[in-house]
C-alpha cells in the first residue's frame, strides 16, 4: 500500500473505534457506511461494507433502503446546487442588463 505506515496505523486505530458497537449497533453502522460509500463513489468501500453489512445481519431490503437514502441526498444536493447557481446567474443577468 502506498501510504505512510504511521498514517495507516492511525487510520485503522480511528476506524476501529468508529465501527465499535456503541450507541448504534453494528448493522446500523454498516448500513450508514454502505450508503456513504455509494455517496463517496468508492467501489472498494462498497464491497467491504456490503460484506460487513451482510455479516451484521442486514437484509437486502434494508440495504436497498439505505441506497435509496443515499440517492435522495445525492440528487437533493445536485438540485440545491443547480438552483443556487441558476439563481445567481439570473440575478447577475438582470444586473448586467440594467447596466447597459
């Protein structure tokens, strides 16, 4: 792996704490991780967290719902971005037209 050993060790120490069962159980954490992996467009992460979610007892239906949430957030963020950009462009267009 092309990463400094010290950084890699710190990542795994951090990661093991994050995924340790605490307030959220293992299955819930893996469903969240799976949805985040889709959002991050990280294929190796999807493979890893899919397997971990199955091992934690997640069903296909639960994973499908987690995927639907990630799709909703992703499309919602695109909608928010384009509406903001278009509003800015329209506002600047009207400003530019007034100055002519």
